[in-house]
C-alpha cells in the first residue's frame, strides 16, 4: 500500500535583498513599499546610458555565517549560505537537529559565480592566462551555491542540487524540495535561489532594450523594463508531523506546484504556456481558482511579459482575478533568486496578513487590467497565495502557499 503524501509546511525563512535582510527585515521592507533602486557599482558601468539596479548594500555575510569563511565564497554563494543560515535559525533548528538529518539543499540560480567570471575575463584580456586567479576559478561553478549552504549548516546527510532554469530556478527548487519532503525522500529541505549582479547578464538585458532607466513599474502604462537585482531567498520545508513534533512555528503550508516548458521562443513568453503552468499548480494543490487570494506575479516591468502574464492570469482566473502584485518593483529582478524571494514574501504576507504593494505605479496599463495594489501595502486575511516564476525559453514554475489550517489550505 502506497503511503499518502505528507503535508509540507514552511518553518523557516531567510532573505538577503536590497530592501531588507532576514525574515523580519525583508517583511518590514515589503510592508513599507521600500525601493532598493541605486546605482550599480559591482562593475564598471562606463558607456551605458543608464545603470540603475537593486544592489545589496551594507550586508556583511561574515556576521551571519558560522562555519564557512565568507572570504572564501563568491558573492552569490555568500548570499545563499547566509540565507540558509538565517532560515535555519528562523526555523529553530539547532546543530543537533541538523546533524545527520536527511536534508535536501536545492538552490536555483541564473549566473552562479558569473561575477567572478567577469573579473577573470578582464584579467585574461589584460594580462593573459597567467593572470587568472585559481581561487576565483573555483568560485565560478553554480554548484558552489548549494554546496556553500550545506557546508555552512554542517550537513552530513544532504543532497545538494543546483537548478539552472534562469528566472524560474528559485521556484523550481521549491517545487523539488516539496516533492522530496512529501514523498519522504528528505526530512528537511533548504530550497530557494541566489544570484549576484554581474556584467554579463546586465549587458544582455541592456542590449535587449529591457533595462529601465530609473525604476521598475510592473503593469504600469509607462513601464520601461527591469532593474537588475541580487540577493537570495531560502525556505525550510518539513512535514507537518515533524513541525508539530518539535513545536515549530509554521509560516505557511506548501500546497502544490506546477512546472512546464513550452519552448516556443527564446525570450518571448507564451500566454498559453504560462496559463497551463498555473493550471498544473492549482491541480497539484487541489485548489480552485476562486480560492486564490493573491498572486505574486513574475511581473518584470517589460512590455511583453506583463501583458502576456496578465492575459494568462485572466485566462485561468476569469475577468475578476485576485490582486496581483509585482514585487520586482521593490527589490528588482534577482534572476534565479526571484521566485525564491517571491515565495518568502508570500509566506510572510500570509503569516502577517498583509499584501505588499507594487511600487512606482502611476497608471495601470489597460491591456493588463489587474489590481496590482499600487504603492501602499494593505491589510488582508490571506488564505491561499500563488507565486509565479517565468523564464526564457518558455520555462515556467508556479507554487501555491496557504495559511496552515485555513479553509482551502487544509
């Protein structure tokens, strides 16, 4: 007889972002509608007409990390390890709890250590192969991110997995962690995403004409594109029985997720593919569209993405869809970390009963036609919240979170 899937809950949250660090700091930034926009200083931006992003400033990973020296990690790996450490602390997990526990560490990323690759490329061009720093070379692989998190937590029975599905990667990692816990392959999952600002990705989006000059304005009639960001989000997932046994606080329940890839176009989103992914997530969660109270959209602030996503939402939810917010207006497009930070935000919104706003909003694009909660957070009794992650190549991921014990999330 096959055992019923275990119910899975979120007991820990870790965040590194341009609007706040840690669960409390990130929640405060979301509720305040804080903007992380600032000039990019991570690399030389001479020659670009504009170079505004959402960099993480004033964050010292060395004050968070306990086992792994921050100086030995690349920037994205420092973010991942720090967010994992904060998530473990938020979950009330001790070293004894983690020692020998069957854990899955799943981190999504777009660039891995590409900021190190930027520096290595510059050194190679300036002075030849002899100028390459071997230590920096070891910090480039994307696999260094989950490895750093596992080492920081002292995990001895962990599976470390990297997801490279671009801007859907953080959401993809959460879905994988959900599967591992609910079928019993892992007792704990540390899942999310991390990325650092790098010249390579900034230049690619800039050449596509999708980097905004000043602010990200999802669903606004005057939107002009993304603001590249950086950071990390990590969630601790465990079974409901495990959480109850150790008296853990539950932020939210993970109800289900959906993944698909329509592969229609390298960069243009496909309405039907996005809608189908949402349908898959709703079916996996056993949730009707009418039960969803809030959608955290992918919401990049580009002309094509916002209209396509809005049409897909209406195709699934009808002419009166739930409130739909674009959180990238605050902390930028954090690439592989985007879906993870969105999911952390959704869990905080459920737990603290508020809807974070879409800031920088002036006039809603009638082609989008969504209630995007402009500029000011609102109090709300949220029971089911959906988080969308959409990536190049038609790769889509959607996760649904619910208030533990609420109708529709039981």
